[in-house]
């Protein structure tokens, strides 16, 4: 992988014609082209399908697509794959981890936090009893900018790769646009229809309610009050009702990009030029590894009813004038490339700190976590 690392290192200088890395994957539904798949659902007006459907101009023709997985969701899948590989000992990553021993043992890592380095879970946690924002690391995160993102490179490079905005704190806070983006769409969607219901094996009838202790109180007769029907408590029959029916598509496609121009916007304070370029190459390798870990397999499971089988895939350097050059990169190759980039960054003195940082929830957050895990303490109304 030394050869590909040298190409990455050269590309992030932007001195040549290479502009970005593009990954394109074509899929078909697991059940075949005519099989129904289920996109994510969103609020919709009456009579409208609860899917994101749009028109796009493709090769001079207008085509319709349906969103199968958003940029944000794809980033979360990449983070999940990175975390799994880290826990399996396959990759070396810097991690912040919040640990809580209360109603249950909980561990949240920086690869799981919705707002990444700027997440409220960090704001409301402590390191050795000190509120995170008042620690040296917390202050460094607050001071991070695109001109000096050293603190994030060392402790949370995912915030630079997948993007983050410090929106939970007062004042004007830094935004870090994602340098990696991926999305999955289905082409030429045909909206399906279905009826959904439930059959109770004993056909229980009557009314009931649940007390604060969760016990069922049953009445053989009663008014059909909302919340007191057995069907609303998990018992009884539910007559078939119309439900969103998924779609069939001519093909499904994922397109991902890694932006060299986006990397070029990231500075690292007064670090030497060679260290800065090594850091940018490391972030590109991190993004490639995340993509391969999450999406480099023969199939892609998005949700129940939406599994896709890989038909074809291309990884390309995209250059000035639309010129493309193929990249050969397996999952194992991507991990080796990242390891090479990590070692180069270490030599330059600007690299991730692989020692995990452990935090504990503050009192308020600890109570909120316990309440969420138990829903309510005994006696709560």
C-alpha cells in the first residue's frame, strides 16, 4: 500500500489534476429486480407516499429516484463499522468513551455520538470530576477551527471526515463540513401498496390498561377509549389497514466521494508543511477505510425489507476534465493503507492519540440515563 499512500500524499497537495475519489456501487434487491424494498419513511401529506422521491438529470434525461439511505445515515453506518473493527482489534483509532454504571452499564463512544466532538453527551460529562468543557481537551475542542483542527485530528478525526458543527454552545462556533459523503438511491421507483394487520391467536376482546408497575388491568366490557383498547396494549385482533407498501426499482446505486478540496481547507496550526500533508493523507485513508469496512462487502443491509446485493463497483480517481483512473482497494488493503498513513503521521509528530479518553456522566446526565433505561422509578406518575 506504499504506492497508494504516495498517491494520496501527492493528491492532497492539489498540485496535480486529481480532484477527488469517487466510489460508485450498483445493487439489486436481495429478492431480484422485481422484489419490493422499503425506503426510510418521513412525514408526508395525506395521500402522498412517505418517501423522499425526486427528479434528477442523468445523461441529459430526467429520471426519478427514491432515497434508500441518506448521507447522514451512511456516515453513521461507516462509524458503526469503524467501531466494530476497533473492538475486534482490526484497526487502531482514537476514541472518547463515556462510561456509566447505574441502572445498567453503558458505554458511548465518540463514533456513536450524534453531534460527534460537539455532542451534548460530552458537554454534560466529566474527566476526573472536571466538566468536559473546562478540561484541557474540552478547551482545545472549543478552540478548534478549520485553520487549526489539531485537537480533532488527535482525538476525534471522525468529526473532520464526517462533519460536525458545535451548535450546543453559545456564541459563534466552528463548522467542519464533511469531506466524505455517501448516499444510496433507487432508480425509477414504482410505489407499492399493502395491507397490514395482526391476528391474535386467542382473539382476546375487552378493555384494559396498564398501571405504573406494568401490570395489565382487564375489563370484559368498557367504552372504546383511546389507550384502553386491548389492541393498543398488544392483544386482540387489528383489522388490516393500508400501510406504506415499499417500492420496486430498476436498480439501486450508491455514490460516495472523498473531497481533496475539502481536505485542503483543513489546517493544523503552525505544523510544518510535511506534517500537514501527512495529516490530510491520513484523513483520506481514514475515510477510505471507513467506506470499505461499511460498504465493501458483497451485500448491503439497510433495514428490514431493504437488503441489496452488489452487482458492480468502481473506485476512481476523478481529475480535471472528468478524467478517471481506477483504484484497486479491498477491505484489507484499506486497513493497511490507513496503518501506513498513521505511521507516517506519527513520524511527522501530528497524529491521532490512540490512548482512549474516558469520561463519566455528570449528575444530571447520569440521572437522565438511568431514567431512560428504566423509563420511570417506582412511584413516578
